[in-house]
């Protein structure tokens, strides 16, 4: 053998600890990889690039990522690296029960440990569906190996009866139409065939698109790459370019901790407001920041988003879809519009400043990406953070997807201890509720469900839908799909299962929502709440063992990012002990 790197420590790559090793250990490392057909040249000290692939047929949004990985590999080889693809846990929103969010932290832990345990110098992260992107960013942050993310891209626009239909958003709309008797089951069958007509993730500005855009804003994706549709060849070319670029990152040791800075998170919060992004971004960004030691709080989201108008006219806040967003110019065009609000000296994985990156970014469709001077919704219409005696640690509401006339509302609570209990009641024509009622569902927080499912935008009671009511104030400790809409207060913290005041609300209590002044108030005296608290019993534990038990025992509240407490922070990429 002549091609492997010297064993004298001259090679500074992390992988040299494996492939430049002498004696028995080096022989084992090199020999077993040669069993895959690699020739000895791959051990000559070139960067070893992991391709972390969340491909799975159980995650339809990520099912095309094998092809994307092939393009990354070509780029890595071309740039002189040695690519090694490996599977990761995969989290698919459509199929996983009880909720994919229960497993975000597990996936993050799995990816983190896989990266650290193996002879990798850098990694390309292939994600798509909602939780796969934040999970991989959390992992990359905790290992802090040079990393580039390549998201799988959105589906092509959905089509039904000559019009666009948006994944998720139209599911909720059609559900309401069906519940109100205005659509038949046959029509639902017809609609579903046109809703997901290519590979890729949801093509609305749901959580997957939001997190893809924010990964780009954070500087972890190549410019423009969040919006290329999964079926567009430019998705493949972006992947190829990422493969080329990651080799350079390995050589220059540009790590996530130098990319995902406080400045980068501030940019992400501002862009999230402008794109009408998902409320889930709040939880995911807090969790990623927690891994990096970046100080970020729930209140930062409100303060930084307030001066930002909604510019992007995409469902669920607007009318268009990700394919349109791509052709209009995507994230670079939005960031150029927002340049005066952003940290344009930030440097991402391109190695260039944001100012340089967006200098030539054009907007090709002003209906889809509106100018600052003529926004879709005015400044301050993004996700608001509420405080009050019902949510002492905060709650959020996506104003751009809410009904303006309900943003100030006082009504009597109708309380349910589970979403199942609500669904039973909502189908009952004798349910005592009208459009002023404030619907409260609890027991759906991180600990309570567990996993904090996306049920916060639960469908309205059937009898009110039949009367033509389209929105009501809803409050829960749950999340909402990024594709969802309505006047829904989410992420109430502390959650009911943790003994938050939400657990003490009773049917008939008055609740006042005042989004302009950012308050959510339960109109019950402190003395009465103290009496109720004394009588409150925590819910019985649902799990005695396994991951769910670990999760419930250690998950943080939504206001902190819902990470597991022992995963907050980073352990770095130090080479583990050699067992050979
Ligand atoms: Fe995977 Fe929406 S279901 S992105």
C-alpha cells in the first residue's frame, strides 16, 4: 500500500486518527472500507465527508433523497474528498404517531452520536420533512463538525379543479368544507390525488419550507437552495455544489458554531416574519441555539419580528406556493428586500458575506414577494409572543394566519382535557358554544401528550361550521402545523401537564386575548387560582419505560425549545477512544 496518509501526524484531518493509524487498528479501518470496493487512494489524507441521509419510504417528503445524495457524492469526489453516505433516523409527519415531534430530539441525538463516532471530517445533512431539518441542525451544532445542509425541496404546486392546492393548508380547508357538508368524500378522494403530485416536502410555507428557508438564512444552506422544487434539476445541481463546497469547509474548518451565531439567529427571526413562517420555527430555533450556547429567548422573536412586515404571499398566510416562490427569487430576493434590517456582514457556508450573496438577487414576481413599501401584511403581523396569568412563560400566535377581528377578543372558555374529548364534543349538535366561545384544549404539551402534537388549529364545532363560522379563538399547549391557520394561541407555557395555569381553567371562565398588547388573561382571581391549584392532581404517567419515559422526564417546555435537558449544549468532535 502506498496511497494512505503518513502516520507521523502530518495530516490534520480528524479522519487521520482512523485512516493514518499504523499497526492493527489502521489495518482494520482501511481494510474494512476496502471491502466496499474503495481503492487505497481514499486514505491519502483527503477530507472524509459524511452524507447524513434521512431518506426513508416512511417519510414521503424525504423519499427522493437517495438521488440527492448521489449528486452530493459527485461533488465531493470532484473536489477531492471521500464521500461516505449513511442513513439516519427519519421523521415523517404524515405517518408517524403519536407525533413526529416526540422523536425530534431522538433523531438529533442519533445523528450527533453517529457523526462523532465515525471517521468524518465534515458532513452534508440531507433533510426535508419538518423535524428532520431542525434535528440535523441540532446534531451538527452539538458535534460542531463543518456541515452544510441540503434540504430536499418542496413538491410542485398541488392542483385540483384548475386551481392550486397547498399541502396541509387545503387539508384543513377541505376538512372544514366536509364537516360543514359542502364537500363529499368522493370529492376529497379526487382532491388528494392532486395534492402531492411530485416528490418533495409540503409546498406551502409550512414548517418544512420554513425551516429550509431558515437553514439558508442561518447560513447553513447554499444561497437559493431552500426553494428549488424537489423535482427541479437545480435541486440536484445545488446538491452537487454542496458536495464540492463541503470539501473546502473541511479544509478550512468552518464549523457550525462560527456560522450559526447570534447574528444568524436574529436574521432567521426577521426572515421568518417576512416569509410568514411557521410558529414551529420558534421552538426549533430555540433548541438549535441552545445547542450552540447562543442566548436566544422567546421575547427575541417578538421584539425582532415587530418591525418586519409579511412580504411573502404564500399559503397559509397568502395565496401562492413554494414553486412560485422559487421562480420569484426565493430567500435571496427576500433578504435583499430586508437588507436594511439584517446583519449583512454575516458569513455562512459560502464563505462570503450576506451582503455579497444578495447583492444581485432579483425579484421576478412582485405578487409573490412583495416590496417593503407594499407588503402583504404590515409590520408586526408575524408571530407574536403573549404573556399573562394564563401563560406566565409565554405563548405564541401567528397573526398573519389569524382573523384580524379576533386578535382582540373576550369570551367564555369551553375546556377539554384532550383533543379526543374535544373531537367527540365538536361533533355533537347540542354542544353549548357560539362564535364568541374560547375553545381550550390542554394535555397536548411536550410532557402531556407527550411530544406536543400539531393539534392547536383543531377544526371548529360542526354546528358552527354549518352556520358559516370560519374562525374562533382557540388556546392550547399544543403546536400547529405550519400549514395551518386560524386565531390559535399555541405553545402555552408552562403546559397543563406540568401544572401551568392552563390546567386550572374551567368552562365558563372568561378569557381575554389582546394580541396588540401581547396579553392572554384568565379572568379569575389569584385566590381562586390558588384554591384550584391546591386541588389539582397531575396526570398519571402514561409510560413506565423506554424513550417516551425518558422524553417525559427530561423534555423542556416549549418556551425553551422542547429539547431534552441533558442534550442542551455541545460535546464537540473530539476523536473518541480507540477500541482496536
Ligand atoms: Fe413532510 Fe409536510 S408532511 S413536510
